[in-house]
């Protein structure tokens, strides 16, 4: 069974993409294959644990495996689901000055035409 040893739960606009890029460069850390956010524990839970495990298959030569899913921070279901599926997993969150976060979110939305 291949499951992560840590999960970055967000929230967005707090530096999680920067952290993701840094972790990608670390030779002893494996991140979910092909995506920054699996969104398993909130939006894809019905796909089953086997679906989630495939993101971490073959990561045997690393010291830690993980994923970053910003939406987990705001999810009512994700905490209990994470605890049930991966007891003892390390949860990491990043916090930012709320005003700076709002400004960043505003600029992000403008760049994306919202």
C-alpha cells in the first residue's frame, strides 16, 4: 500500500505552489504523480482508496511522500477521511497575512479573467 506520509492542506494563496516546486526538486521526496492536487479527500473520495494510492505507486526510494491539496483546509469531510485512511500522516498548512492573501487572490482572479 502506497500512501503519503504528509499532506499539505492549504489554503490557497499562501505559498503552497512555491512549496510544491521546492519539494519537486528534493531528491528524497516523492509527490503525487502528475498533479499538485489530487483533491481525493473532498472531491474524489468516491473513486476509492485504490485510485488515490496510484498517485504514490513505486515511490520506494524516497524518505517522504506527499501531496498538496489546497481545498482540504476548508473541507468539512477531509479531516476525518484523512485520519481514517492514513492515521499518523503529517498535516502541513501555510498561513499568510489575511490582507496579503486577499490581494494575491484578487490579482490571481484578474489574471484569470474573473
